[in-house]
């Protein structure tokens, strides 16, 4: 079926949807706790499968591939949700006019991290930004950069290590910010 799908056969796509659609739904529901979000995720997964059908390799596990896509979409969902929540919490604090010092700490910490990111070699910086700012998976970054996932992992690990080592050790706020949003 995977071979047929890679050639664009709609019947193979429909058959794979029948086999995996409900499994992906249950998998997503376990994380998202919302039927509508789980249904949307199933659609996103199969849309991605259809878009990347020509890249499918029949000798690799389709089940592992499809569940990896689902997991990455779920991960991005939670990252986006956490950032949105953090943004709204920050807005509430600012609106209450209680956060002048916190806002200065946040901005100075963000500036310090941005400065450290700017010091990274170009490729390492690109990997860090795509991973930690844009939320791309290791595999997606590797595909975009035309390199191996292992190389991307190594570059990302070195970037995180560099930033951790160069953040002010006495700045607890900065370290917490980095750990929460970039590690």
C-alpha cells in the first residue's frame, strides 16, 4: 500500500486512512483530551502524508512514520499552547502594572540569549532557531538543510551547551527562562 500511495493512488491512501485513522485519533485524544482537536490532528497527519507521499520509502515502517508525524504535531501544539499561555499571563501582569521589574528581567534575559545565539556559527544558529523558535522537528530541519538528523542533533546540542555555559550563573530568572523555553 505504501508503494501505491507513493505513486499517488487514492485507494491506497483511503486504505491506510481506514487502517490508521482511528488509531491516530485515539493516540491524539490521549494527549489532547479533546475530540475536536484529535480529529483535526488526524486530518493534519493525513494531509502531511499526502503531501509527502512521493518521499515515502516502502522498506521503512509506515506505522512508525505516521505516529512520529502525529507526535510531532502534538508536540508543536503544546509548545504553541504554552507560549500563548505565557504570553497572555505576561499581558495580564503588564496590564495590572505589576510587572515593570519582571518585564525588564524578561527583556534583558531575552536580549542576553539573543546575543548568545548571534555568537553561534551560522549553521548552528540556524538549527537552534528552527528548533527552539520555529518549533521544527530534528527530521524537518535535517530535510530543510540537506543534512542528517544526527548532524542536526549535534549542532543543537552544541548550541544549547554554549548558551547554558555563557548565561550568568547567578541570574536565576535567566536560567529558568532558558530551561523553560529553550532546553
